[in-house]
């Protein structure tokens, strides 16, 4: 008992009469009510001050400024004009896809291989993005994918590139959702035996093709070991230039600053750039190139404008 | 005790001779003995030299980081101009013409940090007061490790949580078009800064002398009055230092910010300070996103190094300020005599009045410009009401209200921790299985497991610790055992402190420029190991120093008195009891190394499924695997959650071991 009184005195600071205590209690309650109401008013005001946006605003999503895909998009769609200041950057095709699936108002651009039921692919000038339209040249936003070697390819690297460019290799390109290059040559492995290590690095876009091709190629030549890593086009070109990998993958051509590396270019596939929106977006199914440009410039900011 | 030993150490140069004196005086020197004797001296000297070299390693590292960043960043200042780089309002390095204006990135970094501090400071100070002044020992034993746990969650896991949960929640509940915003970044960074600020502030509050508290109670002050008028003011400089360290951490954070802030491509300065849902791009996020694909040697590449240099300078300045404040605090504690201020009290009051007035006017102007007259008036009214109530409230009621506020703060922190843990555990538990842990990924990580990533992380971490532990322990031994406090130790400690404050992404860029390109290592296990080793070096130096300091001086003196040499004393007497402390430091280093993504992103890791056979091959690592899954591989939600949980369990497991070791030895070791 004594102990309790002691603790009480220590906690409260001094002893109180019961009347004092009651008065204190009442005052405390009043103040708490006042405080809570102040907080409530404050939060209501706060939420009122946040302007909830009207209509269905467009969220523009795209690749980062170091990306090969963005460079292509900027040249062929934007005609080298600036993007909207609200253009949100993602550093991979998958990142754009992810963002579009998560955000109802988003629009993004990805490679053909990334289009599936999770997003809605838009037609451009009423032309669907598919391999046939890319090959015939009617789909307006398409580009080539490359691999690079330091000097002309030799040995294992040469065999591997020949394999990818053959009909067998191009089947893999097609399976991965890319557009094959026209070829009639078949790959002949009879009588050859390859061994050693081949290292490949570079573009995240090209990565799935070479990863799959590697698996098939290693079945043909069991003594061979191939590693494929996705580091980005720039890093891939740097690495092959520095000799740390044998083959560099890239979704863009060499830049002027990279022209002195002594690299040789091989085209292995084509790719279409597809505009995707969230499946909840019922406002559009088709855009003209001019409309795409207007959206990415920030001139059209709301999907309402299409209804 | 320390002092007396330091006094004795003045004869440190000829410590070997001194120890052998008795022998010499007993009988004449024999050639053999002489040879033996000189060999001993050589051994002692060479050990000292080696230790000295390890001690200056931290300084060498920080200097080479600065040199390499400068070397690769300098060209951009030439092409774009330093002023244009700092003040240009558009970051468009691949445009025509290319623009390298880092100003919006700097503003973005500062705004995110400002928001983070608004979130973190009240919560952390509340938690610190609660832990050190209010909590019972039992509560303290639960809450302190819980807050430390917040520090242990890897930043990529925070980013994952932010990307999936926080941004979606913000978007829906505030009916915005996108949740990726300044607010999301600030909330997340605020949470991440809480443990840093709390632990430093708590140390500062705990070290306030008991007499202050007792004196205040004796004068009849309530507990809250004592806390608010006596304890917090006297711990203020420590709390400030904690806040500054928290700011440093927030500025340097990469992964989480990059995943939730939206990253508008040219950098974006929000139109008003109230526009918290504007997307924002920070210095770190720019590096994290653009570094991977940039063409080496291009202007864009140099511009990114310029950004890294800028980031390093900002964080160094912030950390130096914190170090100065903390050092001053230490000096003050040593010599409590106050310097007399020349200002009279009335002038001081006047200054204070003007300061308060300017701040209020600034706030009013800011509010008016961003929210309009009506809202400003309302806010003014609310503030006035609170001020009026404050005067009316009695001490006891004030105490209750304050304690309720503190309880709300600590509960908020615990709830945040709980929500993050519950989300990750409940989502990840389904994916976690033996197959998941023991198989390689397939279908780009959507199915299959994470075995190569686990192995890669273990490789990276073990290599890093093998490099950092000898360096760090050697440096600490040199600092504590071989030198007196002086200019040299100050410089070495400053080097370690600066290294500690260097953002992890800067280590990544340095590793890329130095190991990958300059030394031509390529993306390799070794490059990643060394980069991580440099990052955890200061942690190991710091904890080893503490461990060595805790060994009583009398043990060393006893050993030396028995004729042991300096090195024998260190090896046989000092190191064994300090081992648990050193081990704790090493484990903390391992925990940090296992969770970091930014330093290995450009030096060692690739998203692939092979296990390296040699040091020159690249690896995959858990945090990087999670980052790629979460940001680049659609429809991999199950494996994302599984990887996040595996990473969290790994890192928390490591920390738990450290805590257990610490607690075990704290209990068993009594001097």
C-alpha cells in the first residue's frame, strides 16, 4: 500500500484531494474533446485541399532517357520533340507493363513480346501490331534488334550468331513474341564440335531471345557453356568493347561516342513498339500517330477528350 | 582509467625495449638473445606498420571515390558549364539539344527529404522519449529491438512494399490518377529514417545526467515538465545530430525512392508546396534508372557522374555538420564548464522574438501562396486555438496530453512495422517452400525458385566480409591501441565517418568506374565483393573500436607488466574478450551487405540463373532479384512476395544473431 502511494506520488508529482482529482479529470476530458475536434477539422480541411482530379487523367509512362526503345520512340513518334514534363520513367519494358496494369489511367509503350491479356494493346492508324504487319512495313513503329562483336565474329561467337540468324534461330525469335528477319538458310551442325565459354550481355529487350537460343544451342553442343546476362544496351556495348563479354546485345544502333570501339553489327530480329493501356480504359482502342504524339507531349491530358 | 594509460603510452615508440629491460639488467646480452630481441622488435614494428596501413584504408577509399567521381564527372562541367549544370531547370541528356540541368533533381531530393523529416521527426523523438524516459524495462526490451528491426529491413523491401501497397493505397484513397508521388517517397523515407533518428536521440536523452532530472523533480516539476523543459533541451544537440544523420540517410537512399516517386523524365519542380501528389525525381533515382543503359564515355555518362559527385558533396556536408555537433556534445560532456556568452539576456530575447516572427511570416506567406486565403485563415485559427489552450492547461493535464501524444507516436511506429511485416509475411509465406529455395528460376523468374540468388548473395557477402573484417579490425586496433587521440586519429575517424555517410549508389558508381572499367574486371563477383566491403568498412571499424574500448585498461597493464609485448598483449589479452563485440559488428555488416542493392547493381549482379564458378563471373543476388521481379517482370507477384520474405528472413535472421550475441555477452561479461 505504501509502495503504491509512493509510486502514485512519483508519477503525478504530488498528492491530490479527490475533489481536485475530479475537477482535473473533467478539465482533461474537455481539453481532449477540444483537441480531437481540432484534429478532425484539420484533417477535413486537409483532405478538402487535395484536389481530386476530374475526369480520367492520362498518366504517361515510358522508358528512361538512356534506353534504346525510348530513343527510337522519340525519333519516330515524337519527331524529336520534348515529352510532357509528367512523363514517368521506368527502366524496363516490364516496369512499364507493371505500371500500366496498376494504374487505370496509364498509357505506355513496350516491345511486342510484352503484350498479353493483362493490358490492352492499341492499334495505330487502325493497324494492329503483329509480325505480319511489321514485316510488310505497314505497322509504323518498328525497329531492328542487334548483337555486336568486337571485330568480325569468330569461332563460337560466329557459330552462335549464324544459328540465331538461321531459320532455327528465327523460330525462337517468333516464339518470344518478336518479329523474325526474312531468311531461308538452315543451320547445319553436323560434323562440328564446339567447346569453351561464350559470354553475352546487354539489352533487356533482346535478353529473352538469346536466353532461349542459348538453351537450344547448348543442347547441340554439350561441351559449350554460354552465359547470358541482361544489363542494358549501353552496358552491353561497353562490355563487348572492353572485351569483358564476347557478344553484346542492343536494342539500338551504335552512338557516335561508341563508333570508335571497333564493333561489328548483326541484325537478329525486328520488334514493334506497341502502345498499351489499362484494360479498364474504355475510351480508346485506336490512336493515330499524331494523337500518340499529342498525349506524350502533354497536349492531351484526359481520356475524356476521346469520348 | 583511459587517461592514465594514455599517459603511459608516451613511451610507445620503444615499447619493445622497455619490456625486455629486466632481462638485460640481470645478465649480459648473449648474441642469440640479441638476435631474438631485434627480431621481436622487427615483428612488433612490422605489425604496427600493417595496422597503420589498414587504418588509413578508409581514407584512401573515400579519396579514391572522390577522385574517380570527379574524373568521370568533370567533363560535363566543361561541356555544360558548372552553373548551367547546377541551375538548369531541365534534365534531358538525350534530347536535342541535350540539357543537363540538375536543379529539379536537387529540388526533388530536398523536397522528398523535407517531407520525410516531417514524418520522421515527431515519431522518432516521441519514440526516443518513450524508450528512455517512460517505458518500463520490459517494454523497452520489446520496443527497442522492434525499432532496430525497422532499420534492418532492406531498402528494396521497403520499395517493394511502397510500390505494391503504398502507391495503390494513395491512388485509391485520395482519388489520384497515380500514387507514385512526392508524398509516397516522403512517407517511405520517413519510415526508413525513424530508426536512425530514434537511436541517436535516445542515446542523447539517456546520457543527460541524473542530477538534472532529480533537481527538476525536487523543484516540484511534473515528469512532462522535466522531460520537456530539462531533459530534451539538454539533449537537444544530440537530437539535432540524429536528425541530421536521418537527413543524410534520406538524401542518399536510392532503391525505395526510385520505386515509388514516379520519376518524371525531365525532373519536376511541383507548382506549389501543397502539391504533394506531384511525381518527383531525385538525384539518386536518376542514377539508379539511367546508369544501366547509358553509353560509357558519352556526355550523358559524364553527366550522371556529375550528379553522383553532387550527391556525394551534399551528403558529405550534411554528415560533417552532424559529426561536428556530436563532437561538440562529447567535449561538453567531458568539461561541463560553460563558455560565457557575451550577449545579454534581453538581446537574446529580442533575437528570439524576431526569429519566431520571421518564421511565422514565412509560414503565412507559404500557406497563402499555396492554399489560398480561406485555408490559411482556418489553419491560423487552429494554431491560435492550440496556443490559447496550451496557456490554459494545468501542468498535470499538459502531462497527460503529452503522454498521449507520445503513446500515439510509438504506437504509430509499431503499427507501421506491423503492417509491413504482416503484408510481406502473409503474401510471401505461400510462395516459400523447399523447392522455391533450392531451384533455379525459370520463365524469367515467374516460376521456379531463387537458389542462384541466395548463393550469389552468400558469395557476395562472404567475400565482402573477408575483405572488410581484417581492414576494419586492423584499423580499430591501430586507433585504440597504438595511437593517442590526436590529429591522425581524428582524420582517420573523419574518413570512416564520411565513408559511413556516403550513399550506397555512389559506391555503386565508383565500383563501376574503378573496378569494372578502369581495372577491367567487368561485371564480376570480385568487383561486387570489394565494393560492398568498402561500404561496410566503417560499421566494422566503429563497432570494433567500441568493443576494444570496453576491455578494461587494467588487463592491458597487467599483461604488459608480466613482460608481454604489445602485440602479445593485444592478441592474447585484449582481442579475446573483445571478440563478441567485433563479431556483432561483423554480423551487422553482413546484414547491411545482404540487403543492399545499389552498390552491386552496376558492379556485380545480372538477372540470370547461373552460379558463378570464378571471381570474374557475374552473380545474381536476392535484393537485385527482388528489384527486377518487382519492377520489370509482370505477372510474377507470387515469386516477388516469396523473394521479399526470403530476403527479409535472411537479413532479420542475421540481425537477430547479432542481438543475441550482444545480449548474451552483456549478461555474462562482468569486469
